[in-house]
C-alpha cells in the first residue's frame, strides 16, 4: 500500500497556495496546440490527482474555459498556470 503524501505548492508570486493529499494516479505530457500555447513551450507536463485531493489554502484562483470541456486554473496576479481539468474526468 502506498504511503499517504502531503504535497504543497503555489504560484510564482506566492498569492496562491495549495496542498494535495496523496500521490498522483498518473503523469502526462501533452503536445496539443492549446497546451503548447498555455505553457509557451513545445509541451506541458503535469501530474494527475483526483479533484477531492486538491485543497486551495490561500488566494483566489481564476478559471478559464479553454474549450467546451476543459478548465484551466491560474493566478490572476502573475499568470502562473496551476491546474488543467477535463469536466468529464474530475
């Protein structure tokens, strides 16, 4: 059985803080045009967690609907990308 992990992080300017309870169930790299534009790079990488594992500790995040089923969360102060969420897969 995997040991429970508590991971913490935040945005570039420090306005947003979060914690994630538990280990990710997957990790991904995406090369689609929206992820490339969002990252300003040739790909975007992330770890996958269940919605219930994420707790926002500080600050107010901004959510952007980058397509019909995709929501991207970022810091409204520094623009740091924080999450990617597909509405069909919480």
